[in-house]
């Protein structure tokens, strides 16, 4: 008996066609709206990937007011070639049904852009982009899709495995048993990366121990646990506490004990504390080998070590040919990373004579407890640097953390663009991830340089699609 179809989903508008792709050869055009692939309605790009993997393709489209069908062969390794305006064709994101006290959306400053107040918890973004989700809002249809299309790996916010405590922590009395959900994925040979956001006095100590033990038992379905410290803004309303140095040392000790046990039990470290724990505890970050080749940098794992290793390599390979165009640079970061950056800047100054000053900007917009560069506000940076300029101490160029502008439109949380900062201060601004980017900026070679008075259209990397990519130089 033929399986009953789900309701017809919204259409996916195509924004671009890759030359020489299957879609190009079939005559599909930008602006067409995808209705179905091989007679399967498509809800999002996941359906397109799944149903478009066949050698023969029949594509139903809406072009203007007409509905048309195009067909053709797809060669082995040939891209399908349709790029869509939005990965989910409903141009929306699945909303979270939890009310976690530590939720950053519930702690956001007032009167900011609307999208910052959307609580997302979308399994599709977990599969496509590695977003962590709780799995508390899945319908039967969602589970059918996840299993049928084998949407693996998934990234899951567990936080604590005890069901009643997890329900209290998520403030969702209907949250399902996470271990049952993970066992269901194990039955279908999924891979899952998990995280525990640790709040002192709530899910630490014995609760964290039990959570790790429960998740290790699910290896190899559960591939990793990222242990993350809670972040609380000045708008937090639920009486939770942040992690101090003593708590960070205790969490690190527990994680390192588990790492040693897991290497004996399953052959990998499995439990990975994020960089912030080491910095708060005043300890050096571990070598990258500790992370067992897992790509968990976006969750704050190994980023500091990557920075240090890259700087060590740059010192050996690039300083001999270094020819700066500027003599004085001001480097900006948030307070947590400032000591690491200051050490690298001092070493670069000693080696080259370049004057480098690091400013660890306090996050006044969200509160001093928010210490990471990705959450800096443009207004706080401008205020800090204007004071430097008035004192005659501002450098000839400002280096800002690229991650501060990771929005697709290249703006900070308070909608400030790098060019706005350059125009306000009258000084060129360059964006950097690593010390190699700083060297490029000093030599006038950094593609992400914003000179006062120029048009954004004159910046090639902006014109060609922005800088929210892993490597932009």
C-alpha cells in the first residue's frame, strides 16, 4: 500500500544554479520554486539532498504562474546544483518549547533586533549546521524523517540525564526521557554529539557524574560530551550562579578523570571541557590531540589552542618577510581572551618593533559576566576606543575579532558594522581570527579591512558573499 504523504510543504525558491550541474543541464533557473523531486514534496534542503540523490531526476517547479516539470540524468559526483534562499522553505525555524533559566534569549538586552528574541530548537539546523537542540519538540513526523533519512550526526543539549531534574532545568514538565530518545537513535546506528551546560548547584557534582556515566554507556552512538559553563547576562532573572575559579578547577578535575577512564573504556577522551574552564581556572589549554580530531570548535573546544599553535607556526615561517605599513595597532577582544592575545602581541612587538596594544573590552551591554568576543557589542567597542582616541593613544589601525560580526549581514549583536566603527573613529578596521590575520592587516594584505569613507560594495569579500565562512583569505 502506498504510504500516505505528509501535507504539501511550502515551496523552496531557488536563488542560484551552479554551472554544469544537473539542475543547470535540465534548464532550472534562479527564481524557480521547487515543488517536488521524483514525486516527493520537499520541506527543506534536507529533502532535496535525500530525494535528489538518484541518477534520474524529475523536478516539478513553479515558474511564474505556471507549473512545469523538467527531467534529466545526474552523473556520478555531479552536483545537483540548486541553491535556495533559505534552508527551510517555510523561511522559519522550529521554536523551542522549553523555558530554561540559562537561555540566552531570555537574558537578552531589551530593544534589540527581533531575531535575537527567537528561541530556536530545530533538529534540521542540528543536522545541517551543527546547532545543539534538546529534542523536546519533535512530532511523530519529525521522528519518521530523522530515521528514514538518517539525519546523522545530530547535536543534542542533554544538560543532565536524570529526567525529573532535566525537566526542572529546562522548565518543561513534558520533556521526554533523553536517554530513551538517545537509545532510539542508537537502534538506528546514529552518531550524536552532546553537551552539558553546567550551572553550579544545579547539574554539577554527582549529577554531572551520573550524566557522563549514562552517556558513556551509549557510546558509540554518543560520540562526545562538550562540558560548557553557564553564561548569565545582567538581565538574568532566575537566581542561577556563574562558575568561579574554584568551581572551574573542580569541573576540570572531574572531566580529566573521566577522560582517562574513557580512553581505557572506549578509546577516546569522550568528555571535553570547553576552553573557558581552563581560562577561568588560570590553566593552559590542552593540545589539540586531546579532542580526538572532533570538529567541535564552534562549541568552544580547542579554539585557544588553535590560536596558539597558529601563532607558533607564523613566528617560524612569516616574520622573516614581515613588512608592516603601520607602526601602531590597537587589538580588541573581550576580557576572557585578552591575556592570551596580550602575550602573543607582546611577542610580536618584541620580534618586529611593531607597537601593539590589546584592549579587553568589558561587555557593559550584557554585563561583565559575559566575557567572550562573539558577544561584544559595537557600542561598547566604540566607547572604549573613543576614550583612547581622545587620549591620543589609538593605533593607526584597529583589529577586531571577526567572530564579533558572524551575522550573515556582517554586523554585531547591536547591528554595528565594521565600517561603521571605522567611520566613527576615523581609523581603518580589520577583522582577524588568528595572529596571521593580524600580520596581514599590518602589511595591508587583510581582505577584511574597512577604510573610513569607502562603500561596502568596494570590499571584495563583502561583495562576493560576506565573511561568515571558515577561511576567508
